[in-house]
C-alpha cells in the first residue's frame, strides 16, 4: 500500500512575547504524518507540544514555516477558511478540556454537530463513542458534576463528534487511571485501523506512546527525535530513551558519558 502524507510540518517557528521577553516556543520543526497512522508527541513541560498541536489545528499561525494538509498550504489560509477546514476535518482534544460549563455532557458533545452539517451517521457514531467511553450514564451532568476523568473522556467524545479524519489530542489520558488510559489508547488505535483516521496525541506516558506507530520527542521547541515505535522493544525501553532525552546534561554534554 502506498503511504500518503496527510499532514506535514515544514520548518515551523513560533515565538511568543511575554513580559518584554521573546520565547521561542518552536524552532524549525519539520515532520510528516502518514494517513491512518498514530503518532505520539512526547516532551518535557514547556517543550512546545501544545503550541505544535495548536499550529497543526490552525488555532495559531506560525511565525515561520508552514503546515500542509493533503499538500495544501493550510497555514496560509485566512482565519475563517482555516476554521471551516478544522471543523470539518480535525477533532481537537484540549489539554484543559474546554467544555462549556453551562451545557450538559450530551450538549457539549453534540455542539460541533449543531455548528456544522454533520456527516452521515454522526448521531449514532457519537452515541457509540459515549457508550464505549463509559459516559452513557452521565449525559445530563454539567461538567462541574463530572469527575476529572469523565471530563477528559467527554472532551474526547466531543472531538470525535463530527467523525473527523484527523484527531489532535493534547494529553488525552493525562487524567485517566490505567484502565481508562488503555481504553482511550484502544479507541485511538481502532480509529486509525478501522476508519483510516490519523491521530497525533501528546503524552508523557511511555505506556501510552508505545501504542503509536511513530514517536516524536520535543525539547526546548525543537524536534529531537522522530522514530518508529519498532525502535523500542517495550514501554520500559522507551521510558529509558525518553528520560535520557529529558536529562538536561544529555543535551549539554553531548554524547559524553553515555553508556
Ligand atoms: N500564549 C502564550 N504566550 C506566551 N508564552 C506562551 C504562550 N503559549 C505558550 N507559551 C510558552 O511557550 C512554551 C511552550 O509552551 P507549550 O504550552 O507549547 O508547552 P507544552 O510542551 O505543551 O507544556 P505542558 O507539558 O506543560 O503542557 C512555554 O515556555 C510557554 O510558557
Ligand atoms: Mg501542553
């Protein structure tokens, strides 16, 4: 089967100004994502993971470089056109969930389908996702009446509401126990295998990243590593590689002292 690149980042730069200081959130980040693949994005806090996801979703514009969606320069589109493409194609799981506080879980998940014409079968699909994620008994609850894990699963269900072909998920298992996180990993994997969906998920957890096809590691806004999961024997070996990358001495001291 010929692999197709659905999404590509080319030399992405993003800077922020904070208190008169320039912060280089991302510098020269380039990679491609194959259609139907599951990519995990790892990196220390502040390394630029959320910024990267926001750029890929068109929620932010890069200061340099570009994002291609099926070869089309997504980042150069105007705001409303980018929003239109995003609503139709991209499901986004926010790190802080972004659930609307005055809407019930069910209404939050339905919202994307009210804002745009939903694709065929979206209603039933959303009901199945809610059932699968164990939320069917919580539909009438407001976000504040849900547990952290339930809110997180609600945010995932909302992101999938429009049957997107690309899912960008910012730490989608950060607030889940082991059972919940393996359930979500299973769901993301199935979306790729059965629906040809492309998934990029930020995670700190090697036991989550090991379910991906590729693993990107960011450090200080740069892409430090982009490797297939088959490079790692198991989650433990991945954890060791990740720790080594995160250790500040590793970056500064180069290869010296490495086993
Ligand atoms: N809107 C903003 N204004 C100013 N600085 C920002 C803004 N957004 C992000 N940053 C800075 O950019 C850097 C990258 O932030 P980002 O949120 O992408 O990190 P992250 O890898 O997602 O971290 P975490 O694991 O804690 O979620 C950080 O230094 C952060 O303080
Ligand atoms: Mg983040």
